[in-house]
C-alpha cells in the first residue's frame, strides 16, 4: 500500500465510521433526547395538596388522609391520565366525605383508600360534571366508552347502572366493593366516563 492509498483507506474508514456513527445516533437519539423533551410534552398528572390549615388538624386524621390520598392518587396516575390539581381538607362536620368537580375533597367521618379513590372520581366528573345526567336513561349509562370498558371487564351483557351521583359496578360506593382488582377497574371506568363526557383537561 502506498502512503496515498493508506490515506484514502483511512479516509474511507473515517467516512464509514461517520456513517455508522450517524446511523447509531439516529437510532439512539429519540430515547437520548427524551429526558429533555418529556417534561414539556408529558401530560400533567393528578396531584393533590392539603388545604385549610393542615397543621391544626388532629395528627392521626392528617396522617390517615395523606396515606389514603398518596395511594389513591398514585393508582390514578398509574392507570390513566388525569391532569387535575386536587385540594384536600379535613372537615369534622362532614358525615363521611365528599368530592367536588372544582377539585376539592373534604374528609369527615370516613377516611381511607377506598373513600379517596371514590371521592377522586367525583372531582374528576363522576356525578358532578354538568353533562353527567345527559347520559343516563332508565337508570343506565348510555355513553359508549364507559359501557365498552365495563363490558371488557364483565362481558358483553354487563349493564352499567348510574344515578344522579354514582355508577356501579366499580363505583367503589361501599367498602365491600374495594380490593385491588376493583380499584384498578374503578380508575379505568373513571377514565372512560371522562371520554364520554368529553373532558379533555
Ligand atoms: Zn359518592
């Protein structure tokens, strides 16, 4: 090999290496770029904060509320996209608990995981969205997404019941409806109801 051909060979090698490198780059770029782009493009998650002087709440109540809300919010974020900021209060005058579409939950006589999942459903539109009643006929939900989701769980003949405030099955309306499988199904039902209601925010 003359020195000239060596030079050319190394140049070719360099060119090939360059192509190979850019091919590798092209392949690895999207995942590499993700950490910088995902915070801007990733849909907002469900979050909550305590409001109304939580320092003055009885410590045991605050602890139980935080524990229930942490777990419930995590399950919603694990199984759906619910971009909403929730505020949580301890309200001794509230017989059980209630959740409002404005994003507020008040815990009174009933504090726990199942209750938190259920009240989060209300803050996300279950029984509280202005269009909720439009989809109910003869005590049954007529929206296609929620019905399809229920039938995915329970088969083609499953009936989705709904009234002014609640739905069932999987509404987690009572403690006996709780449990891991029902909790995940509840979250997926809430997501499907939101699609029926046209909620995108
Ligand atoms: Zn309720």
